[in-house]
């Protein structure tokens, strides 16, 4: 599914709201001060995220508050304090699009909080961000007007599948899955476009991130989706999803007869 708001900030907000704890006699414990302080700060950040703020200047006050909280709790090497540093890193990576600054903070997390749950996961986090960075680079290179890189694979029906096979046709390359709610909700628009324009030379290449071939085949039959599909049963590790830097679905590319990208991520009436 498409990620609209930074999941780390949203998830952390929910986590912080629910981390109250209970005493032996059933009474709630007071929240740790660092945790309570961060909850308030994350709320401020989320408000600005919701308002569409995207620059470092927009979050200047909040960045100062992160530093103030880290200074205030500098003698505590706990998960709660480590979370403050991690959330600052996430702000840089997921909101401000400054991955290098965020990664530097995550490196600091491993150095300053090595025994916390966050500190122990640094290597996995860095690997994930590296993968996301590579995917973003690929996506940026695939701009409107550029040639869509071709592939030569085998379709679900066992026949050869490539972009070059559709030379002269307008083609929608559609990354999707049967388990993806937004993909399924968009299907009526895709089917309508296919039925309307297929007689005029419009084609679709589906790239399914499903893992269950029987389920996919049944779904295609039920929905009368007759266009070709690529399927390798690897889910998010799908070969073509990796090739084209796709890390959220639905994702679509509309190509002209020469294989150049006309538009990306069209929905509804726009498609």
C-alpha cells in the first residue's frame, strides 16, 4: 500500500500513547518522563506532517526540542531515551528527505545506546535504509519522458513477456497484488480503461507481488483480468519490483508506443 504519512512517527505516537504499564496492585504507573516528553514532541511533529510541512526550517523548533530532551536525559541509557534519538533520525529520513543526516544519528544511536533494543537493531535499520535509498534512486531516474527499462521474463501463462513485444502500443505497467486493498479498490478503473481502450491498442502488463499462484489465478479469472501477468511468488522480493525500485503498491507506469514513460501512478479519472 502507499505510505502517506511516515509510519515511524505514526507508529511511535500510538506506541507512546499506550505504554503506560500497570503496578502489582493494578494501578497505572506514571509514564517515564523521557517517554512522556517524547510523546508531546511527536504530537507536535505529527501536526506539522499532517499540515504538509517538509523543510528543515519548518521543524527548526522541534529539532531543538529533540536536542534539549537528549541533553535533559543524557544520564539515562534506556530504551525511552534511545527512542528520542531514533525519532529525530526518522524525522530527517522520512519527513525531511535528508537520509545522510538521519543515518548519522542512527550511527550515533549504536554508539551511545548499544544495550537498548533500538541500539541492537541499528545494523538491520541501516540495511533497510540503504535498500530504500537504492529504490528511490531508481525511481528518480525513471522520470516522465525517459525510456522504461525493458525486461525479458516469462508470464504467468508461460509465454515470453517484455515491453518490446508491445511496440506501437500504449502500455500500462501495473505493480499490484490481490492482498493490496488500494490495488483492489483501483481495479474497476483499470478494468474500465482496458475495456474502453484495448480495441484502440491499449495494453496492460500486470506485475503481481502475490506469493500464492492458485489464489492469483482464481482472482484473475473472477475479475476477468485477461491481460498478461508476471508472477514469481516472491512477494516484496519480486524480481521486477526490485529492478524498478518499487517499494509500495499500487505503482503504475504508462508507456507510449516507443516505451517512453508518459505518466506515473495514475488513478481513477486520470487513468
